[in-house]
């Protein structure tokens, strides 16, 4: 019996020759989880900005369009089961991505579009070009099946801060309700630290229209934090989803993988140990259970 072909994922992200961010962070996890990435690079840099000086180019929207045109001619786009996007060089590239998502959905209505709305983080602030937050809020939200913002990015999307888990659940459902799009509606908020959470813990919150789960891990106080954590998390999450795991279990597995990778990062290093700890991408050594929210009354 001929083995089934691995599912294809169109991954449109940044790329670096040295380091692990964007596609350079996403491709290995997807491959190890039995998924074939079709990588389209939005930038080609020598290294990520965590190392300071870098060289390279931000590709134009026309360049991305040309690469997709070549994939279309080979029939590749219509075969993709998912689209993964991360850092955008500018909003025009985002429009090219959305056009590809809409095109593939005409062939495959069950397409999963996982959008990691990269904009900034606590401590670093906003680090994307003007127009990108508006594009993500007003355009990408309408098409994405799953959003994976960190707390800083989620608050930018929602327009206000969240101080408790219940605030975050209600704010996420408001965003989901405003999207008015087909397909699953899921927001996964990472690196969540709210007043109802112990100071030595970190939470990942999964919210759909009808359910919510929290996944708690110990807080790893590592300075500086390695770059590319969100890129790896999104890729691992998508890989497990395509392998048939329900959303809360796929997120829990991704949380376990990322926690193990951060825990094994040498202090001062700017990259996750993807190669040395690659087994953690497939089957994390620590398991964190998703707990339904609100928690049952004792």
C-alpha cells in the first residue's frame, strides 16, 4: 500500500541564514511532525535582529506574488491543507497572503489559516512597520482560523489591557464574534500573566466561541529570552492539529515543547536549541494539562 503523502503547509514568514526565527524556526518542527512545509520567505537576512547588526533584504509584495504564481502553476497551492504566517515586512505582503488564503479556500473550504500576529512584546514594545497592526486587526482577523498572539499583541488587537483570565476570555470572544468569518474561531493567547495567576507561573489561554482552557507552566526567568519562540510554538501547534489532535491538546503539546526548549536554552543564547533538543518537538518530556475555564467550583 502506497504511504499517504504528508500534508502540505504554505508557510509565509521571514527567513534568516543564521538563527531560528520565522521559517528558519518553523520548518524543522513541521517536518519532524510529518508535515511538509512549502516555505515562502518575506525577508532574507543574515541573522535575526537579536544579534544586533544584520544584512539582507525585505522582499516586495510583488516578489511574494511571483513565488506564489510559480507554486500555483505546479498545482501546489490547491494541495495545501494549511497556511501559516508570522512576521510581515509590510501590510502589502499581508494582502498577498490573504489573497492566497482565499484562493486555496475555493479549492479546500476546510483550509486552516494560522496567523501569528507578530507585532511586539512586553519590554520590547511595538517593533513592526506602521500599518501592520491595523492590517492584522481589520483584515487578517476576518480570514484567520486561529490567532496566536502573546498578551501584548492580544491587547493591541482588542484595544485594552486584560488583568484577569476572565477578562481575556471575554475579550477574545468579542474578537471572535466580530470576525464574522467561516471556519473554526480560536484564539490562543501565549505568555499571559494576569493578577489571578501566581507570580511564578505563566498561562496559555485557548478560547473558542463555546469553550476555554488554561495551560499553566512555571515561569522561566531567562534573560534575554531567545528569539523565535512564537514561531516555533505556532509551527508545533499547527503540526499537531494536522495530525488530528483537538485544539486544547495540540496547544498543550506545543506548550510542553516550547517550555522544554526554553528550559534547555543556555543563558545568554539568542536561539532555541532546536537541533540539540529536537526530540522535544515531537514528544515533549513534560506534559501540561489543559484545564477547562472557568474551573469547577470546589
